[in-house]
C-alpha cells in the first residue's frame, strides 16, 4: 500500500483521537469538601502551636533501645504491613491496566503458507496452470485492536478512579504502619507494667512471710492469737496467688508481641523498667487543620471520595455513543521478497459506533448507584475527620488527668508506706493489734499496683496521642 494512501485512510482515526484527547469528561470535577476544623483541640492547656508531636519520628518518641529494635523488626516482618504493601502493588498494577485502555493496542502477526497441487489430482485446470507446481504464500500485518475514542472522558474518569485507589492503598499502608508502631509500643509498655506488678507481688510476698514468721513466734509465746496467725497466712496466700496470674499475663503479652513481629511465640527482651521509661517533655498537638494533611486514614478516606466522584463520570458516559476503531495494515504475497511491495499491500479500517437506545433504566440506575456511593464516601470522610478530632482530644485529656492522678497516687503511697511501718512497730511493741498492721499492708499493696497501672496509662496516653495525630509512618 503506498504511504500516501495509508495516511489518507486513517485520517478519521487521527481526527477522532484528537477529539478524544480534547473532549469533555463527564461527571463532576472533584473539590475537597469544606471542613469546620476547630481552632484548637479540646484538652489543650497552652495556645495551639504549628509544631506537633507527630512531626517527630517514632524513634525520637520511643527511646528505649529494646522497644526500638522491636518496632524495627515489626516494620520489616509484620503480616498486616506486608499485606498492605501487596495491596499497594495490586492497586498500582490495576492503574496501569485501566490507563492502558486510553491508548491504541497494536499487535503484529506473520504467516507463511506452502502447498503443492497433485499431478494426478481431479481439478479444473485453467490455461497456463502447471498442476505440479509448488506455491508459497506469505503475509504480515500490523493490527489495531479495538481502540475506543474517549470523547466523553469515560476512560479518563476510570483512570482517575484507579489512581485514587492507588493513593488510598498507599495511605492505608501508612495507617497500618502508624497502628503497628503504636501496637508494639502499647504491648511493650504493658509488659513493663506487668513486670512491675510481678516485682511488687514478689516483694510483698517476702515481706508478708517475714510478718508471718513474726506472728508465729509471738503466737508460740502466747503473745498472739490463732486469729492473728490465720490473718497473716491469708495475706501470704493472697500475695502468692497473684504471682501465677501475673506470670500468665506476661507470657501472653510476649506472645502478642511475637505475633506483631511475625515470629513464633517466645520471650521478649526488655530494656528499661517501667519507672525508667522516659516521656517527651512536651506533647504539643499542633493545629487541627494540619491533622487533615498528616493523618493517613483521613487522606485515604479522601482518595476513596475522589474515586467515587470519578465513577459518576464513568456511569454518566454510558448515556452517550461509544466510538471504537479497529483495523490492520500489512502485505500479502506469494514471494517473500515482494511481501512489502506496494502492489501486495493490504489494509482495513473499521470505525464502529455503539449508542444506547433502550436499556430499561439500567444506565440511570447505575448513575444513581455511583452518586449514592459518593454520598457514602463523603459521609465516611466526614466521620473519619471527626473521629480523629475526638481521638486527639481524648488522648490530651487522658494525658493531663493521668499525670494528676499519678502525682496524687504517689502521695497516697508514701502515706501508706509510713502507716504500714508505724502499724508494725506498734504491733511489735504490743500497743496495737495485728489487724491495723494487716489492713495497712493490704492498702499499701493495692496502692503500689494502682500506681503501676497509672504510670502505664500515662505512657499509653502519649502513645495514643502520637497515633491520633498521625505520627509513626515516616
């Protein structure tokens, strides 16, 4: 086929392709919804600052060397994070697949056919036909396979939705990282608190055994009653019973951490004890408006909204005709040397238009479905934002109130320590009964456990605030 003829033949293809590139895209263009962000988070004691605790890297927040190593291992081996990474790759592949529909698909094929006519065969012989001659046929074509001209933007809107899905998957991966860092830190601090409870129980058990020996001695000399002895034994058994239960919780927490690390159940190496865990000197939450850009789940929800908005355009484009182009260009000859010569060229160009006439409301229903899904995505986006504001406020309030509770619990424990010491001195001196000493001992034991739990809560409030602010995925 001569070059000028081929250029004239697909002129319509060039024109329609240009029209597709410049055509309008159906459906609404995305605009970020207005969000009424508060001026500051509820629970903030000082004026809001532009800086935020979430701007720090996770290793700048959690300074315990053992905890840092656990988090590093979890980020490399955690099953949920690996799954999130795989979903990102799947979304990236899907985007490439959808985007490819906007471009022509070309393929090439070549074939050679050889045949021999029988000398003795029964067939009509035309003048000059040699019956026993070998003949060969060759052909090569370049095919254009079903290229849709995207005049109404259906394919562009589909690509926009696929791109938003990819970005949403990426933000979900970051959200998984944030959750993973906070989960490992939470479990590790809980493990430290259980270690503290175990140490308190063991220390209390040793002290109560000494008191039991004292009561035994006094009872043998007639200075204490059998009731005193039984009360002292009760305290010993109470402290001893708490130890196995605490050891069980320690082992289960270690197994939980091992699962987060993608490992088999096993022991977890500790670093600093509970009372040596360091908290950041200040926990500025930053501006609420910055939370929309920092927190991954909010960004993922917005990308889901963008994808739902784009699918409205895909649905509306079905009202209009679809134009698709197919064709091929090549050569066919009995001599391979003349395959690409002008006399042996072949071509075909087939534009096709498909327009809906009667669909029984299918297109209209599909548009309404897309609009309803967008409304649902918008509601989810607004909910995620309000949930984020609430989580930050809850963490700030918890941080403040738990610090106050710890300070008062420390004063209470100091008073109970002195009360217990004085009660046993009076008992040994014979000026008071054992009942007051045992009651003071019980109160001190419970106060020690409560103080350990409050310290844990104070640590976890910082972890939850860091997570609520969207930190940890950097």
